C-alpha cells in the first residue's frame, strides 16, 4: 500500500483571503506597538466625564449646586499610557475656596489632579470648563408655612354659587438653603379656571413661593414635602327659603300664627346639589313665656344648615308679636299639683299663694279664673332620694278652651320632701 504524501505548503495560505486579512491586522498592530514604544513624540488624549469634587467648606457652609458637575481635560504622554487613562484616574477640584466665608454665589477656578497608579502623563490644558459658578449657604431647619388659597374662578352657571376653596393640605414643610428659606413670606396654591363651572371641581394646584416684596422665589436650592395640593371648589345651587320663627314654651292649644311677623321673611341660600327639600330656615328659640305687650319684639339669629352659605348675608331676623288685641290679668293661685314624686318621697308645697300673670284676648280673660288653671310641680327634675326643703319651678297649664291665653314669666314655689317611712312613723 502506498503512503499518502502531505503536499501542504505555507505559500498556499497567502492565496486564502481570510488568512491574509488576519495576518495584515496582526502585522499592523505589531508595527504600531513598535512605533508607539520607540517614538519620542507625545500623544494627546482627552479624558471626559470627570466628576468635579469640591473641597469642604468652613462656617457650616455647604454647596447647593455641586451634584452632577463634570468636566474634561486633555493629557499628553506616551501613546500606550494615555490611551489607558480614564476618568477614574483623574479628578478635578477647585483651586481655592478660602474666600468663601458667607452665603452667596461664587466663581471657582478648576484644576485637574492625578489619582490612582497611572502617573506617566502630563495635563496638556486646563479643564473644560475652566471655572464653575456655585451657590453656598447653610442648611436650614425644616420650616412649616401656611398655604394661601389663590384659586381663581372666572364664572359659574346661573343660579350657582362658588363656595370657598378647600385645600387638601393647609401647610407645607420647606428646607434647603437657609437664606432662601428665611426669605419666604407666602406660599400660594395657584390655579385659574378658564371655563364656566357648573359642579364641584377638584384640580391639582402647584405651590408658588413669594418673598416679602411679592416676587417669586427661585426654588432650585430649596425642597418642600409637597409641590402641589388638591384644590376643591364646591359649586352650590341657589334657593329661596322662608324664615320661620322658632318659639318655645308656647301652649299647644295656642294659635297666634296670624299675629307673628318676620322681617325679612325669606333669604337666598347656596346649598349642596344633594339637598333637594330645603324650603325654610328657622331662628334661634324665642321663649314665649317672656312675651307681653311691652316685650313683643325680638332680634334673633338665623340657624343656617351645615354646608350651606348665606348669600344675602342676613344673620338675624326681626320677629314681632301683634299684641294689639291682648290684655293682661293677674290671678292668685293657692292650689298646686305635684307629679313624679320619688318612691320614698312625700312632697308638699309650702308656698301658700302664687300670683301669676296671664295674657290673652280680652274676651277670654274676662271669663278666665283660677279654676281654669293648673300649677304643676314636676319632681323628676330633683333626685329621687332628695329629702328636705327646696325651690322648684312651676308649669302653668291653662284649660284648652282658653286657646288665646298664656302665662307670662317663670314661677317657682317652695316644697318640702320627706321620707314616707318618717311620715308614717310620725
């Protein structure tokens, strides 16, 4: 058997395109290394994205705009060395900060310095930029400031009312550069509606800071816990309601509705759209037992429902009782009825006679006498186990057929409460 002859020859490789390309690259690299290591001419290279590191300050001062500052610088030296220098091998700092002793704006010249193990190169230029502007101040303690409502409503629907704006937060906490924080005179939530409002609307209103001269403050050196607030503008509907006097201590059978006048008799209210059945508002209570011919006119406050607004601005009404046809009569009562005695009490009225003034129409007063009146002492207002002498109020009840009469004033009598066991033992 014949041996297989190996016909491989090195020269054949140069007829292969891929081999020729790889060989050329390798040869060029070797040549470059030789030239770079033997040449005396320095290579120039630019190092970029170098962080700026500023020196610490005295007097409790700090920089407020030094974050993210970067620069670049050209270096020269052996090509093999400068090609490997990165931003980690260089840092840039301020040349001198000794003149910074108070808050303010300063311009600092920048200088490059070497760091790390690579030293065999020189700086071929000043940094770019060659200087920077910095703001220096002390750090302020957080300050809480009240937010002022500056929400503007241009228009609302007819028969609608824009109520006072409600802010989701009343104060804002501000910190940062002390000089700027201390210059804040007002913080406003600002927003202006351009469209006509017909229903309650909520918007996000940005906060704007002002100094004592009303100028806007640049907030780039301060921070706040919130930048906006939710502002609610309640839109209410307008309704006309009547004013009804509220009268207490009036006998149930007494009907003098035609003798009471109220001025004004109505007013405009702005109420939530959810309220559908409001037709009247009442006054504060008038004690009818204090009404007579000399005391028959009252200025009483109005009770405005919660969540409503009094558009007319009327806070009181004038209530008058027509006493033209009324007279007065005084009767002396000697009989008293005690109710709601305690289980172990025996109560007796020690007052012998009580003069009671009665007011009513002349026709009814002429026939009214003591037999038509009951003086009631209610012991439920006293402790169930009370024993001894005391004073108790008296309620004057007039027979229902005298429905145009009432008692004037308040009355009391003296009573004695004894234990039932004591009384039986005596």
